[in-house]
């Protein structure tokens, strides 16, 4: 499998701030419950935002190079049989290439950064 340039984690800004202070992201409550950190590819992120974060403000879109995650990253089938990246380890915050706001637009949908699909 050819790895994408980045995978993405949608995370509440306050939770990411705590992770930055601790030096590692241990996951959102759903991640902890499932035993791994949920990520999305560039083609999956918008649907993930729509399904799991609808109407939520103060979110960040964190980009991570999957090649830096080693064997703890697994690609597993989920929604509709798509393979989703799951990290079976904590995420050192230094592995984040970026963490940018994911605001709500006037229609209530999240507004992804310009050029997002090109990443």
C-alpha cells in the first residue's frame, strides 16, 4: 500500500492543547474506548466531520505523516469497507505536521482549509 502524504485527526482544540502540554495525544474519549486513535484520509475527513462532529465548534484538523508512525498504524476496514488509519499507540505531538482550526461555516458544516483536497 502506498501511504498518503498525510492522515488527519479532528480533535477539540482544548484536548489538543492538553496533549501539547503533555507532549503526546492519548486520544479523545472515543479513541480511548476503542483502543486506538481514529484518523481519516483526505478523502474521508469531510465525511468524518459530518458524521461525528456535526455542529461542534472549536475543533482542529491535525495532519500527520503516516510514514512517521511505524507499525502502530494499521489500515482497517470501517465505514462502507473503506480502509481507515488507526493508531494503536499514543501520538507524540511532535509528529503533527500542522494543527489548524476547523471552523463552522454559516451553513453549520465545517470549513476545511483552502487546498485541503490537494494535500
